DNA sequence: AAAAGCCCCTGGATGC
DNA sequence: TGCATCCAGGGGCTTT
């Protein structure tokens, strides 16, 4: 479910409210992708000092200097409230604090909650160390982006998904951004010209920023930690529309598979 | 070193 | 209705 916009909307929905809260208890459900990596009870009494985001990871800074990483995987979502219902079968992590309980609901359990000894710890570096640049920040420069693409001998779609050049672009927004930029997904990343890289960079920023602004839309059923549903204001131009007419030129949207993932594009608008 | 494939898991949609 | 099959928004790990 969640790409950068959904993770960011989730972060915004509870970051302020949980900041300054003291951890009272931790409840674990079924195993997630990785073990927590520490004793739950060791968190008791610590304060959540900030909630940040890096790529699709949420980072909860703790007063001990530790970093609690939360990843939503494919099907994860967070809720945060003073009183939550009894944990259901797919509620696999509760962080009970003085300001409310943060709960991870994740049917497929590709998500994770990992306790690390700070940003420079081995565990944090292993998970975050290879991540590319943040697409919505000032550091997402054209020259660096183009240089990053030049080094890769795979399709541009797969480079975007890998997250080593730029983070946060998942399977939906990769297709959408490439449509906006007029670039075929199968184009080798190394063959993208500077001018086209510039268009793609703008397209990525545009589609992600709009999705954040509309509360994580495009998606079937995304809702943030305060229960607000996405507004569906951004209609997908190509994603999930195989065989349907292109909204721009009317020709049928095409679908292909790249690295076990579906890609959608318009063969006329994208060259 | 980079690229390709595998795999974790559950649920919903589709087809017979 | 029941059952099998396919597909799903992620990404680390292993193999080539």
C-alpha cells in the first residue's frame, strides 16, 4: 500500500501528538518481517522526542538516543489514539504512551518495527545506509540525478523502484511519474538524456507532492493514523488501467512486467 | 560490482 | 457454494 506520500501523510497525522509522550508499554502480536531487536520492556519510561521519515521508513527518536524504525511494508497502516479497540488478528505492534497508543495493523506482515541504537548503529545503517536522495527535498539535484541514472544498466522503472538513486517512488508512482515525463518505462536508465532527466525529476516531485497534499490519494483505501481517508483527488493516469483509453490521447494503456512487478504506460504519449 | 530472481505473508478478485 | 489460481502498493537476501 504505502509509498512515500502515504508514509508521509501517516507521519504528519501523529508526529506532533506523540512527540513528548512517555512509553508505558509495548505489545507484540505475530512476528513481522524482522524481530524487534531488543527487549520491549527496555523501552518503558523512554520519551518519543521526534518522528521523522527516511524514504518509506518512519523513524521514532527516543530519549535514550535509540531509533525505532517502522516500515509499513505492503499492507501496513498505523493508527494513533488515546483509546483503541482490543487488538485484532492483524494488529501486531502497540506502542502505548502517555499521549495515546500507536498501533501497526499489517495483514501481510511485510512490515517491521526495529529497535536500533541510533542512526549510526550497524542495524540502522544496514537498513537506511543505501537509500537514495529524498525527492521532495532541496538535495534532489538534477546533475546528481542524471549522474545516478547514467550508472545503471537497467530500465528506468526499475531504477526508480530500487530507491538507491532516489527514494520513495513505489510501483504506482513510478508508472505515473514516467507517464508525466513522457518516458517509456523500459528505457535504459543510462540512456536518459539530461533534458529528459529534468522532466522526470519534475514529474516525480510533482506527483509525490500532490499526493501528499491530497492526503495520500490514488489509492484504493488508504487512511492515515487519525483515520482520515485519502481523497481520491488524483486519478491514476496509467496505473491499473491496462486496456483503458489514455486520458491524454485515447489509445489503450499497455501493461508489462519488470522485475516481477506490473508497469503501465501509454505507447503513444511515452517514447 | 551489478543485475536477476526468490521469498516473506494474507486476502481479495476471478475463473471453473 | 467451493476450490484453485493469480495478483497485490516492498525490499532484503541469495544467486548468477
